[in-house]
C-alpha cells in the first residue's frame, strides 16, 4: 500500500485547518490508494527536500508570489504522481505529459511536469533558496529532516552497487554549500558521509557530491524508507 500526502484547501492562507493538522486517512477513488495526511510542517519539509533536488521555484515580475514546478522522466511516474498529489491543492491545473525529440540522440522521450499556483508559501521558500533567480543552499537547514531527505534522495540519490553506499547529486551547488549539507547529515542525522569530487566535466568546475558510507545505509533506510515511493526503494539498495 502506497502512503501519499494530501493537503486541504486553505492554501491562500497557508493553513491546513484550525488545528494545523488534518485527518488521518483518505481513500483516493481514482486509484484505491490509502493516503496518509501530514501536517503543515511536514509539507514544508517535503518542499524543502524537493528544492534540494529537482524542484524549482519561479517568480515573475508581475507576481508578488512564487510558484513551484517539477519535471521528471516518465520512468519516474510513480514518484512524480506521488509528489503531484502532495501538492495538488496548490495547483489549478492537472500535470502534463509531453514528448520531445532529443537532437543529440535523435530519440523521443516522454516527460511529466506540473506547476503550482503562485502562493505565499512558495515565496517563503523562494526567499530562502534563491538569490537573483539562482538556487542556493539556505543558511538554515532545520527543515532537512528524514522526510525531506527521503524526497531529496528519491530525486537526486543513487545506490552504488559495488561500494554499497549512496551518492547524492549536488551539482547545482558550490563546494561550501555541499559541505554544509554533508555536515548537517553528519551532525544532526548522524549519517556518515563524505564529499568526493563530481565526475568528468563537473570535477573541472569544482563540484562535489555527497557520498553516504555503506555503514550508514542501514541507518538511512531506518530513517526514510517509510517515506519512499516503492518504485524508488532501489535508491536505497532495496
């Protein structure tokens, strides 16, 4: 049974309900999936983890608020749908599926994407993550919890079969930012990790990645497996 997250309708006020929580479960009639509800703080953790990964924010000149967007390959559709459902009440349209031709390979690929509405909650994260439209690692990492880490790894993580460790791609961040993220994992979540150089051209640009030691993989599984979409468990070596 897949556990997903739904949010209530009061998004303009950045509220879930009077008590800041919502009821425990809902059966989604479209898929017969039992959906688990999270509180507002946990929704923020999911957004935070997604912004460390493939999620992005956009703020137009005309709008006082930002909006959240995500693009994924069709092969990650289960995860994509899960995250879309988490944020669906922030959206005014359905997600989109489109085909494009890659001129480098002359092959067609299918991608999925969605955008939320422009809302204060995303402006909160825009101010945290962006400087002049460029994404950065926030100074405060308190929202980098096990739930956030699960979404980050589902988007940017990969299990290394030979070493039995986990790599997290941090190519968009500079060295000091990647080291701060790794330090948070070590000091707060007690995960043993290092920051090796990124491969190839990225190494020449000075990029680093985070490598979680095989000794810490069981701990990571204990922390985040319950938050993972089943089709993404291979990123934990499961």
